[in-house]
């Protein structure tokens, strides 16, 4: 597999905990990763097949609760990519971010 960029890896590691929306991913990575970086990483990960997405059913939300959310879920390919990245040699520079994830 190809190398997973550090922000994309952090996003994928959040998704290992289960399906969620981009704002929650951003909240969990704050302040280490900017909001636009999360969306860009999710878009690139989806293009690579590492995540799948689905829009929330707007009828399931209470009226006035805001726009529908797009939920992301890591795929088997994404799990493989992040697991491979986690086993990189110790010589690879890594930065600790909140939640104990290495990037």
C-alpha cells in the first residue's frame, strides 16, 4: 500500500472507533488539525476507497436542527492502510496528538 499522510492517518484512526460526521472528527483532533484539513483528508480518503460516506436522512432530524450531516465510515481498505501505517519503522518521525494517536 502507499503511505498514508499524517492528517489522513489521524482522521482514519478516529474512524476506527466507528461511523461519525466530519465535525466530530475535527472535535476529536482539535486543536492539532484544522477544520478544512479534516474535510480535505476525508475527501482524499474517500477517493482512495479508505472511507465511504452517506448523508443523514433529513427526516430523522428534528425541525430546525440544522442541515443534514454527512457520515463517514472506514472501509476494510482504510483499516488495512491505517494498520500498515501504524507499523512503520520507529525511525519515521511521528507527532503525538490528542487521543493518543500517532501521526
